[in-house]
C-alpha cells in the first residue's frame, strides 16, 4: 500500500509541502504534486496513479470540473476532495460527481491518513479483481479453467490433479461434496479425459426417480413384464454402453437395489426385469453424493461392500466458502454472463457487496452464487455497480445508525448526521434515500460504509 502512487493537486505550495511531508513521514514512497490543475490530465495519460488528493478552488481550473474530467476517463481512481471551503452543498456536489470523500482544511492528520488508506485499499482490491478477470479470459486453462469449473483455489487444483490421475483408468469414482459444488461438471470432465470420451456420458439423478421405477429406469425391462410395460426398455445402464454412467445422489439408491448394482459392477452385466438372460456391458461408473456415505454405512443405510466398490477413486470437492477468492472470481464470471443475458453493461460490485459475498457461507455453493448474481444483474437500477440492495436480505450487514446529533458541528459530522437522518426518514432504504440526497445508490452505500468504519474505530 505504501508503494501506491499518490497525486496531490493544490495551488497552495505551502499545503503541497505540508501534505507531501505528512505522507512521507507515514512511509508513502511515490508522491506526485501539481500546483496547476491543467497539468493533471496529461499526467494521468503517462503515469499510473492510485489515489488523488484534490483542492476545489484553484485559479487555473475549478476542482469540480477537473473531478468530472478525471472520472470521465479514469472512473476507478479514487479522488479525495480537500478544501478550506466549509460548505455542505459543495461537499454533496463533489460526492455526487463521484468523489471518494470530502475533507476540510486544515485536515486532521489521522482522518486524512485513514481516508487515504481506505481509498488505496479499495483501489488495490479493484485492480486485483481486474487482474483475476483478465486471467480468466486468457488461454491458460490448466491453471484457471478446468472445463466448466472456474477457480483460483489451491484446493481445487488438488482436485484437478486427482482427476488427471483417475481419468485414464477404468476405476469406479466416488465424488463427494455439498450440493451445488459442481460434482456433475467434474464427472463430465473425468469422462472427457478418459479413453471413453467418444462414448456416451449418461447422467442419472437418482433423487429424481420414483422408488417404484428405480429398477426399470436403471436396468430396463421386457415388454409385458408389468402393467404399463408396452415395449422393451433399455434402461440407463444399457444406454451408457461403451461410455460412462454418472449416478448422482447415489445415497438415494434403495437398499434392495444396491445388491443388484454391486452385481453389475462385479460382473459387468445387468439383468432386465422379466429377462432371464443377462446383458454384458462395457461401462464405467462414476457416482456422487452430498451425504456422508461412510456414516450411512455405519447406520446400515448403505451397503459397505457397495461403498468400497464405488470408491476405487475418491474425490472431495471443497465448498465455495473454503475456496478463498473463488467467490469474487466466479462473481465476475457470472456478472459477465448476466450482462450478456440481460443486455447490461455493469462494471462490478460495490465494496459492501464484496464484503457481504466474502462473509456469506453459501450453503448452496456455486449454484447459489450464480443465482444471486444473475438475479442482481437483472433487477439492479444502477447501471455501473451491483449494490447491496440488489442482494438477498440474508447477505446484508445492516448499517448501525449511531449519529443523530443536531448540534453545531464540523462539516464532516454534519454530512454524516444529515445522511443518517435521511436514511432514518426513508426507513433505512438506500434505494429511497439516494434520490433525496441527490447521489447514486453506490455513492450513498460507500458513504455509509465510511461512517460505519469510523464509528467502529472510535469504539475500539
């Protein structure tokens, strides 16, 4: 963070020296200063800048006009307004134009450094996410994209290593993991990397099959064997001949049929209902479960001999909450899908949304995250960012309303009190309060986070 480039723009040389000295004392190494605002835009074309401290009233150019020019071309550079003018309307106008924060001169050193650190942290986070998004689009599938599974997690890379080990064999594979982790995608990848890739891949969700139809659906039947059997039926196993059958939710297979599946594995043959002649098969079996099958074995709910037959190769897919930045990487990926699906051009996520996504457990894992992001893209009224109001209530962290003083106070406190007062009157709805304050929902949410952080620090 101390290696970040800070640009200070002010026509007062004394302030430039004061601010530069303060930042150097704090350890900042890359500090640029400009006393002429007309030189800022040419500088930004040549120099990467992480944050800008900007005065408003300068003889060559008004700081608000410069702020507007900066965000027209460089919308992700945080700009902190620092001015001697103590005007609420001016501060609100600067924030409406996109200013990261507004500080009056002479600034409190602690407040200035804290705001600067927070702005740089936000900038670094966005840069990191841009880098991850770029990586996803590069042709580097062995590191970032494994078939349809997008990840940057070392835990998932270990999973891929196991896939590459097991795929060329004909062993049965058991894939374990919570609902929504992508067990079906991994099974398909094993098939695609195996010598059976040119044969059929037949996925079967055992949880969706009626208990009375299990045997017929899996193994087939002869015509006339029972009421409704108007013709011969092959069954899923026969359909997968020469390829792979994927038995999802294998823990749902009734005990009475587990013995028949065990015989199929042992002898590579099936027996159709009503047909005394067994049918030889050449198939590979991959199964998956979100249940603890070993526990089911101990509870006599699953045959131990079948469990070990299915488990010649074992792969566990970790839940999304254990996969670090995969939450943000996948969020970016689903955002791009949402933009294409709903013809939107949303750039990313607000800080609060990022924090909420990181702190949520995602019991539904990747599938739940996909639904959340696509729904947010579809319904958001913000054309640039997904804001916290676009997420389900379960993900929200409420902002504590701790500032209600109506006494004479500083500009910063007056702004905070006014924002929180409007929020209270609007039922703490960012969507309703933002138009009243004349700012975007994203800007208001960012201000609320600043207030919350300040309150947290003051109580430490």
